[in-house]
């Protein structure tokens, strides 16, 4: 929609550029919601880290207690076995010694609650003495892992082997054994202390663990000796490919790690520790779900509260944005109405050209600009020849249509944005041409005159039979003391000179001869 660009009081968008209130509101609401969510995330993350650290500390203490208990258990059995081996190696064993060894075996097995029994085997793996008194009728133990180990290793060291079923009564035991040599250092047999697996099962049960919690005792090579929860099918299974043995133990002999179990697939926080005195590893694990149970509850509660707050902020923001949008819509409507009123006030409704009011405003602005910048300002005044006859011959409705067609021609001829064409009054028009001298004004005036003539608008009251116009031009460089009225008057005088010279011609103010006067005069009838 056209706007009065010449109006010094008009500024697009108002005197101050509007702040993007709706965008600012959306950004603010978004920032508040993101801040709340961010604070919730930080709070939950810190709470989770705290719960995990607490669980890690508890797991570390638990595995330390387990390691100490396991080490004491094996150490007590080791001391008994070592003392008996020293006795046997010093005195040997035969038919005379066996009656003395058996009560000694029985007393020591009775004193240590973790012992299933004590057993002495000869170099062929046959039963010699047991703490039970009667020798089993089954075959020997030459096929057992612990017997083969001592048979092949001359060192007098304590050996803990994989769990086996006792051939005495079928109970699961963990064998702790030592090699027995004769006085010449030759292999004489093996002394075995069978440690009850049920002893560790009872020990593990003394700790308050969740049903999905886990504990295990394993050899350093990963062979499982005992486990809670107890599953007989898992005894002897290898954990060597698990993360504790593959990843963590090579880096540190004790620690904690969150691991998915290789056996049951449950993710647990594992505390692990390798015994100092024996090639054994203990571990205790609590399910991650149990460790974070209270954290999950707090997280849900906090998330619901924050979600409600975010929802409230979002609803408030939505209402606020709607109000802002309605306000902007109303303001836009007011601006459009104001622009329409401005156009109505400054433009001619019939022709769409500017009116006299707009012309006077623009003339003041361009007059001042021309004076400042020392630029020539030109004005073309013209009217339609014999327009009263046209109205009388064709009626006022056709007369209005004729004015509109003339206005369209003027619009086409004024190509620059700075050019202003107005309907000055009745059938009279004016074209204000900033930064234009007399020759430029004359060229545009002639362009308008010829363009209107080429429209070939029938006018029976005109000598030529077609509608024509007469134009007067004036151009000069304004100065501070010059008068706007004089400027208009000179252009108007030139227009009347064109009429007096016979119409359908252009006259430049100051000239006494009409442009193309002879050509046009020759075309007129006598």
C-alpha cells in the first residue's frame, strides 16, 4: 500500500523499533523450562553419584570382611595340615603310627568347624588315614587334580584346588592339600583338608543381601568354588572370561565395578578382592536396581513435580503468547487502518494519484532538500484540453474513466520512485521531479503528452478528434529565500502559455515559443 515517504513525521514501524516480545517471551519460557530440567538433571545426577559411592564403600568393606574371613578359614586349615605334614615327614606312617594319627586327625577336624575332614593318601593315591576312622571302600584319589599337582610338583607348598565331591560321603568340599615327602625328599603321599562348601554358604548367608545379590569365592584362575545364591550346576565353572578377571584384577587387586554378570545377566555393582596369602578371589555384588531403588523413587517424584511446574509455566506462557499475539494482531490492524486512512487522506480515490495535500507536503520536503544539496527541482503542471466539452458530450461517468486513463499514463511515464504524480484538482495534474533540470522535465512532459495522444481516446469536442493535454514546466535550484508559491505559479503560467498557443503542447517557463508548435499547428484544422 502506498505510503507518504516524503512525510517527515512518518517512520516505518513507529518511532521506536518494536521489540520482538513474542519471541522474547518464548525464549524466556523455554529458558525457564530448560533451566528447571537442567537443575533436575544435575540434582538427580549428584544424588545418583552419591548413592553409588555409598554402595561402593559398602561393597569395599564387605569384600574386605569376606577376604579376611576366607583367609582366616584357609589359614587355620593350612596350619593344621602343615603341622601334621611335619609330624608325618618326621616319623613317617606305618601300621604302628596309624593308630596315633587317626585320633589326631579326628581331634583337629572336630576343633575346626570349617573342616569336612582330614585325609592322608599314599604315593599311589590310596587311603591311609582319615579323620572319620573307617577308610572308604571306594578307589583312591590318584585321578584328583590336587593329587596330580603334588605328584608333579616337588615343592612343599599349600595347594587349593577346584571344589570336588568327597568320596567319603559325597559332600562338596574345597581341597586344601600339601605334599608329603620321605626323609630323602621323595614323594610319599598327600595330606588333604577338605573345607566344607556349606561353611561358606552359611557365611555368605550371614550378610544381608537382596535376593538378586551375589557373592562368590573363586580360584585366581577364575574357577568358581562357592557362590551365593547356591547353584550346584555352577560349581567348577570358569569366570576367567568375566570382566573382573579379564579387565579389573590385572589392574588392581581390589576395587569395585558395575558389571553385567556372565552367569545370570543381571547388572550389579561388584566389589572384588584377591587374597594376599592364597590364590583366591572373593567378590560381593549388589544389583544396580536395588542400590538405586530409593534414587529411582526420588527421581520419579522430582520429575513429576518439575513436569507439573514446567506444564504450569508452559500454560502460562501459552496464554501470555496468545495475548501478545492478539495485541500484535490488533496493532497490525490499527497500523493497516492508519495506513489506509493515510492513503485516503493523501491520495485521490478516483485516479490513485496523490492529492493536493500530499503534493504540498512533498513540495516542502523536496524544496528543502534541493536547497541543501543544490539540486535542481522541476514541476510539470498539465490539464486535459477541452475537458468540459468531454463531460458535456460523454457524461461525468465517462469523464471519470477518462481521468483514470490519463492517470495510468502518467504513472507509466514516472519511473523513478522519487517522482510524485498528483491530481492537482479537477482535470489538472502535477508531476514533481526531484533532481531534474528543465530539459529533463521537458522530456518527461513530452513523453506524457505523446503517451496520452497514443491512447487515442475519442474526444469529439477536440479539434483533433482525440483527447490531448497541455503542459507547463518549470525547473530551478531552490534557495533559502525562494517561495514555493512562486515555483508553482511559474509552472502554472507555462501551462496557460501552452493553452494560449493552441493547446496539445508543452511550454517551459521562461520560453516564449511552444515546443513543437509548428508541427502541432500544421496538424490542426484552420
